[in-house]
C-alpha cells in the first residue's frame, strides 16, 4: 500500500502521546492524522483498537469502543460509543456504526452504510454498499422504548441498498437481494428479495450467472485456523 508520510502516522497509544489517556492502539496501526479517537475531552471508559489497524482520513471512533486486530476503514467512517467489533473487519467510506452495536470477526461492510444503534452482526457477514438498518419502528417516538436493531446471523449476505427493519433477524447464510426492504425475519439459508422481501429460493439453488462455478455456488465460509482469509467449504459440507 502506498502511503503519504505527511498525512499519516504510525499510531501510538497512551505511551506515545498521540491519543488521549484511555485510548489503546495496538502495534502496527496506521491512522491518518485527522482521525479522532475517544470521547471529548477524554474517553471516560476507554477505547481499544487492536494490532495492524488502518483508519483513514476524516473518521471518528467514539468512547467505549473495543475493536480486534486488523480493522481497515475507508474515509469518514464513524464508530459510535459502546460498540464492539472482532478481528479482520472492514468498513467502507462514509459508513456509520451506531452505538451499542455488536459486530463479530471478518465482517465486511461496504461504503455508505447505516448500521443503526443496537444492531448485532455475527462473524463472516458481508454487507454491500448503501445498506440501511433501522432500529426504531416509529421514528420520532418520544420514548424510544422499543428501539432494537436487526440481527444478522453468521455468513449472511446483504445486497446493496437493502433496508432491514427493526427486530428482524437475517438467518445464517441467507442472502438479501439488492434494494429489498426486509420486514420479517428470514430463516437460515434462504434468498429473499423485493419490497416487502419474499423468499425466492434456497441459497443452494443460486448459480453463477456467468457459469464459472460448478456445484454449490454460495458455499459457507469457514474460519481459517491459521488466521488467514476464510476458506470456502466444498459444496458437500455446506449447510442449507
Ligand atoms: C437476489 C439475487 C441473489 C437473485 O439472483 P438469482 O438467484 O440469479 O435470481 P434470478 O436473477 O434468477 O431472479 C429470480 C427472480 O427474482 C427477481 N429478483 C432478483 N433479484 C431481485 C431483487 N434484488 N429484488 C427484487 N426481485 C429480484 C428476478 O426479477 C426474478 O423474477 P422473475 O422470475 O419474475 O423474472 C440477486 O438478484 C441479487 O439481488 N444479488 C445481490 C447483488 C448485490 O447487491 N451485490 C452487492 C455487491 S455489488
């Protein structure tokens, strides 16, 4: 990766003095100069960012945020307070992660996404650009008592510009079509699409549009014990 030394610096934690007390940044992080980390004036509960993070210009990470190793972000991302994220996560340009969200390992979130407060995203989930999650069934409610974000289960995929409404769970390995509005929970291993989203098929029945892949096209990712990229299961191991 080519970097400009004038606009970036290796991150230093408390000892190095770049960030306020309570901010801990792991070794090997590369964080652009105008990135703000921690609450103002100082984080009350602390911020932990693991090793090898790459956080790009214009971004902000608020107080009480805990992130694993190798986070990579685009520009102008915001991670709001009381949020946790695992290892090897990616956030695209302009994406916002609302407070109280819980995000697992190897989660890829594209550009311009709005992850509402109180959302849960499990491991190996992919969220395409422009996706919005909602958390308040009645926007403008004075009490916000029933505010709950969606839950996206392991290895699910959300197509671009989809909207997922409050309380909805997207089941493990399910796929939401582009532009869908998902109003009801989706069981495991299904493709849904449309507004309101309806079941189209099983993910096992999705084929490669260019006919480049044989067998089960959307095989389940499996964690690599050596810590590398998740591998794809052969079709016979995939669960639907
Ligand atoms: C949902 C999806 C996976 C279905 O793909 P598929 O299995 O090849 O399905 P088909 O193209 O055969 O479509 C089956 C039917 O569903 C409809 N359909 C497909 N995708 C749809 C969508 N997103 N919204 C509404 N209807 C959709 C098709 O029009 C077709 O209807 P018909 O039978 O009346 O003609 C795919 O269309 C999709 O939306 N993928 C997400 C792409 C994306 O966002 N990628 C992000 C990275 S850029």
